[in-house]
C-alpha cells in the first residue's frame, strides 16, 4: 500500500528569507543614524549599532535605543534654542 501525502510543504517565512533574503522595513527611527528594522516575512528585527552596522535587535539594544531616542529628542530641543541664541552673538565684521 502506497501512502499518499497530500500535505504540501508550507513555505515557512524563514525558508523564504533563506532563499530570497530578508525584506527589512524601517519600523522606527531612533536617531538620524539609528533605525530599527523588521523583516516583513519572518518578523526578525534589526537595529543599527554604535559601529553603524546592523545587528539583531535584542532586549538590550531595545533599551539602548529607548535611551538614544530620549537623548536625540532633547538634542533637537536644545539645538532649536541654541540656534536662536547664537543669532544674538552673530559676529560683526
Ligand atoms: Zn526574514
């Protein structure tokens, strides 16, 4: 008796990624240089590390990014104030 298997092997996302590569999309902009990415197929998450290269988004990196995001927001606020006050100190030639 021959056993007929009708179950087609389902193309699991990981296999798809292995064949075609991950399809990362930016999910979060932490700073100008640091972003978080998620693969559309397997939901693998990446982030930019301090070297500017991509690395897996571990809970530790998530924590770092949260801090970076706060610092970045503060810097933007400060730079706004700074550009306002610097116009006062404009050099007279
Ligand atoms: Zn993937």
